[in-house]
């Protein structure tokens, strides 16, 4: 494809804004969608840094596609900005796990692209995490070790970290991360997801996914090539229970 100097410069300016802010809006998004040459150049630039460009609503996002990308969020950065100063890998694993559960809660199956709820209250979020923890603990130690190799998630550390947290008391107020309660951990995860543009608050302790989240989940998390089947694994019991109830009917 032949690129004019003007097109190269225009695409590069758009890319520099994406590189700086991670997102561009409105007119730039329209240009990306309408101009095949500009789109081709921006996609080329993003691939050079192991990123992809996605459109969601009126926004255009630069998303790291692998850990090799210079824009990939590092574990040290997450610990420094969101977790306790003495945070371990177990805290990180649980942060990722809670984020996956939040996103998955808005879909009726791991293969569906239809959003089936408007919002998720924090107490229900915690309940859903507990259900997935119960699923994990139903496996033997040997099986969990096999699953850790298969999915590159340390399931045993996630289980241990969650179970070691204080149970939420009915009288507990909204907490801010100074304790190890589950409510506090959800507060930490919420702040991280809001900062990444993946969650927004729609009411007191009620949250929903953004257009950016929908695009990422439907384009990548539901593709086995990218997620290694992790959604299928986390929600397999729900699917089996659903199938069984259908048979009973």
C-alpha cells in the first residue's frame, strides 16, 4: 500500500497521542474507521510495540497484546500503585482473579457476547468470587497443580489469599484498603479497574462494565487463542448446572 507523506504524519500524530494517553476520541476515531490507509498505518505502528488498537463507542484505545509490550502493566507497578507495600504475588493473582470474575458476571456464558445485566453490586461480586473459589477447592491438590501449569495461574495461592481475608461483617462500612477484608480488597480492585477504564460506578457500591471492557472481553477473553480457555474453566460448573436443569425440565 502506498502512503502519502501527509497520511504518514497524520497517522503518526494519532499514534503519539495513543502512546501518551492510551486513548483518543471523536474525530480521530472517525478517521480510523473511515480511512483504510490511516487505519493500516496505525495498526502497523501498534504491532511494532506488541499492541492492538480497538474501537469502543467514540474512543480508540491502544491495548498491550503481550507482556513484551512496553505498555504492559508490570507487577511491580501494580503493587506500588494499588496494593500494600508488602504485597506479594498472591495479592496480584487475586486482583486478576477478581477482575475476571467481575467481567464474566455480565455475560450469561463464556461464549456469549450478550451483556445480561446492568450492574453488579459489590456484595454480589464477593459472592461470585466465593463461588469460583469453591469451584477451585473442589479439585484435588494434584489437579490444581496440573491446572496451574495449564492456565499459568497459581490457583492455590488465590484460594489461600481469599480464605485468609477477614469475613465481612454486616455492620462493616465501606473500607479503603487499610485492612485485609474482602470488602476492602474489592475496593482496591475497583479503583484499579476504574483507572484502566474497565469499570464505572453507577450507584452506591454498584458497578458496570464500560464499552472498552465489552470490546476487550468479546474480542480477546472469549477467544481461546488469547485466554487459554480460562473463562470456560472458571464457568464450567455453571454451564454444567445449567445443562442439567434443562434436562430436568
